[in-house]
């Protein structure tokens, strides 16, 4: 089976830094995605990690530890437009690659 | 480059009525996915196509849901008859092989 956990909701202030954690227990792990989803819109791709370590992309960074079943998404210099849900999704190798999503973390950025 | 296109964006129907959703994937993407997303939840896979072939439909409620991708490009997802619990957002995504999935805007279904 699979289990993906992330906090339901987080709040932060404009200009601050926030870290959204994701822990997972899956079989056949083949990588981890982070998606951003604004209310009423499609999930949009943010990052992909398959090896341990930090991937940096502008204000967003994502970290993976395969041995710990742990990832985080780091958002720097928060802007109001960063208020959205952030979805952690794990690729399971079930003969073919299957993407399994967590429930998402709703981030509210206040002035 | 055009993204994944879905229609309609919104649909309101009465229970027991049929409904259909359409998806046009990103050009060149051979893999197409239909997901269901309930409020406050992550997307859940309903069916995955590799070209015309449904390679994973294990989560598709086959008594009322059906899907097709006849020419390996566009796809249609149908519910007949719809139930109150089917109210959700239906997302289509596409990828080249099993690489990064790109999502369409979704169809928001309300069953009354």
C-alpha cells in the first residue's frame, strides 16, 4: 500500500520563508513531484526529485531523502500569489509508473 | 505550446442523467490520464492510456464509468447514470511516456 502525509494547512507572511513537509511510505518508489494548485485551477508542475538532495529553482527548492521517506518544498520570499495548495506526489513503479498524490497542503500568505 | 484542453469547464446535471467529458492532450503526448479530485483532496487516478490502450483502469468504477481514446489523441470520459457522490472535479493530464504529467483545467461536475 501507500501512505503520503502532508500538513493540511499552513500560514505565513509575505516575504517570509515556509517549508512544507511530505512523508511517504510506498512500494517501488521512483521519484517525487511537487505541484501547485490555485483554487479552481489545474495542478501545475513545480519540481521533481529522484535522487537524494536539494533541487533549486528560483524561489522554490525541493529536497528528498529516500532513506527517510521524506521530502520538503521550500518557498522563499513569499508573495501573495503563492497562496495555493501544494501537492506532494510519489511515483510508484507498479509495472509502469503510477503517480499517487497526497491530500495537499493549503498555504495562506498574509500581508 | 497549447496545454491540455478540457470541456466543458462546468456541468450541472440531475442524478441518473448521463454526462460526458472531453480532453485533448498536449500535442505529441502519447500518455493520457483521467483523475478525479474531491474537495480538499489530491487527484486520484481513474484510468491511464498509452496511445489507444487503457493500461490501468483498476480504479475506474466500471458499472457506471467508461472511457475511450479511439485514435490515441482525444479522450472522452462518460458517467451513466450519474450519482450524487460523483460531484467532483474531473482532471485530464498528459505526458510523454511516463514523464512529467501536465494537467488540464478540469471539469467541475455537480450532480443534483
